[in-house]
C-alpha cells in the first residue's frame, strides 16, 4: 500500500536487454512506445523491446504543446490524421490510463477572402474524409472569444475554421500510458540505452550496438524524431530531414478564460489554457539547425509579439517556464513511415512540429508495416522515395504557420 510519498510501484519494469528480439524499436518517445504497444496487442505478441537513450517522456512526447486535430486537406494526410483522432477518442479505455483527452475544439483564424476560400476547401475535404469542420464568421468567433484583437491593422479577424473534435491531450501521460500498457503485454522498455551503431550482415540489419552492448533483432524500427538523421546515418542513409528547435511556453495559472485551442498563423502564434490554468503557447521554429533541446532568445520575443498582436490582454501575464524540443523537419512537411534500403530496417520520421497528434496512428501504422511488410492503408503515401519521385505531400499542417 502507498503511504505518503513512499511505496509507489513503478508503472513499468526497468528492463535490461535480453535479446534476441523479434522487433527492436529505437526511441522511447510517443511513436516508439505506441508502435511497441500495437505490435504486441494487434500483431501477434512476439518478443519486443524499446530502447531509449534517456528516460521515457524526456523527448518531444513530453515537450509539445499537446494539441491534437485532424484538420488536413490532402488525401495523403487527412485519412491518416482522422484515424489518429479516432484512436485518441478511444485511447484512455484502450490503454486504461487517464491521458486527459479533452476535445475542446481547435480554431484556426483567417484574415482575408483568399484564406477563407482555402479554409472552406479544407473543411470540405475534412468532412469528405469523415472528420468534422465548422466555418465561423467574425461574429461567431467574437461570441466564442470576445477578447481577441479583431481590428488589427495588418490581420483583422474575419472568421475561423473550427474542428470541434480537436483539442488537447496531456502529453507525458501519453508516454506513461503507452509505456505501462506495452510493459503489461511483455514489451521490454530499456531506458538509458543509446543505439550507437547498426550491425549489417549480407545487406540485412541483424541488430543494434548500444551503450548496453549488442542486441540482436529480426527487425529494427527507428522512431527517433529529432535524432532521426543521426541514427539513419549509422546505416549509411542520408534522410531528407533537417533538425530544428521548437520552443513552448507556459504562463502562471489564471482563471479559465480560453476554452479551445486558437491558432493565429499570420502572427506565428497559437494558444490554449491547461486544466491547471496556465496559458500554453508557442510559435515558429528557431531558424537554425540544431540537435540541442533548448531554444534561443529571439524566438521568445517573436512569440510574445505574436501573442500581444492577437490578445493584448496577456501583456501583464507572467511567463512561468519555457523549453525547447527537437523537430525532424521533412522537406514537404509530411512524415515517412517506410522500410529503408537496408533489409530489416524500417523508418518512422519527419514529423516536423505536428507529430504528437499522430502518435496513435503512427504507432499503429508502423506496427502494421513492421509486422506485415506492407504499408497500412491510411499511410500508403508516406514513402521514403517520394522525394525522388516528385510525389511530395506538400502540406505543412496548421500550427503557427502562415497559410
Ligand atoms: P520523442 O519523444 O522525441 O521520441 C524520440 C526518442 O528517441 C527520444 O526520447 C530520444 O531520446 C530517443 N533517441 C534518439 N536517439 C536515440 C538513440 N540513438 N538511441 C536510443 N534512443 C534515441 N505536435 C502536435 O501534434 N501538436 C502540438 O501541439 C505540438 N507541439 C509541439 C511543441 C513543441 C515545443 C515541440 C518540441 C514539439 C511539438 N509537437 C507537436 C511535435 C511532437 O511533439 C513531435 O512531432 C513528436 O512528439 C515526435 O515523436 P515522439 O513522441 O516519438 O518523439
């Protein structure tokens, strides 16, 4: 029994390597843990390990601004993100963990007729793919969030595209929930274990070198987000990915006053309010390549300017904390879930600044690929060779980016 702060049981075992495994997933972020969970649950329960160089929840899965949505336009993207949205809706029951899934709505603001037309088109595409979308005019936005700066000289607010089923999910609970659920299905979660090399024999990956020694595996899945290009280089691969820093910000706690997620693409700013009352917000990536999980001062200024342009009233709010995470920016803004030219080696990468919302579907689709050697039906477009073929899926996603 728990007494005070003693007697707590770990949510998952502290596993040590005991290969050979059928599958090793490199990277214990949201995507790696979800992959292991769905592999164990849906695809035959073989011997599975997740190796993580740090601790569970230390990467982007615990550093993002928690927004989930499926408001995409292109046929390569929308079915995948809607699949993810549906998995979020059943996640807490599925993994038996309170992840604070909150479908409070995601509102993208627009400022002119051209943007309005683009949003109508996107809303229709979403509805055609079974998602939900509602176009709001300026009055309807005003009724919902009266304190926005509607008459800004540069970006007057003309309305917004609302996805009522979008919202937020507590990010680190997703990591802990998937880790616990995967562990209970027998997955070994090996923390403080960094992949340092790949062993290839006769063109086939047979295992990984790690800081805890060699671990043999039948198949290896890379899910290292911001470090994807580094680990792929161990297999001699150069990915169409650059790593950048993205920062997030949380204010002191305030009484509830924003009941949805608002994105202001024109000003590079988006915001929601956590259940604890803190304003959670962010903006653009830092404009240089980096593998460091920390950002720089000019972006803080830029994000705060965006916030003041949209909501002058937050000028007197105090910033409590901020941090940076590592974005694996693909060249068309869309991800890769595919096998690599090395037999037995598979890649899950290129999530840019929008991979949290993809966590369940990414795990499901990567598990499907690893188990069956064919893409899941909702992820057929996410091929590695699409850049060479010119079949790019050019959609940056709707965060703080202008459209
Ligand atoms: P991670 O948690 O980073 O997992 C990758 C893991 O691989 C890490 O734990 C790392 O330590 C490990 N690793 C790396 N190299 C090795 C190695 N050699 N050996 C072993 N392990 C290794 N997305 C949204 O959808 N909505 C948002 O609101 C949102 N906001 C964001 C805000 C910020 C500030 C940031 C930083 C990101 C945001 N994102 C958002 C993006 C999202 O967080 C990421 O795309 C997603 O979390 C990446 O997948 P992951 O969870 O698996 O990554």
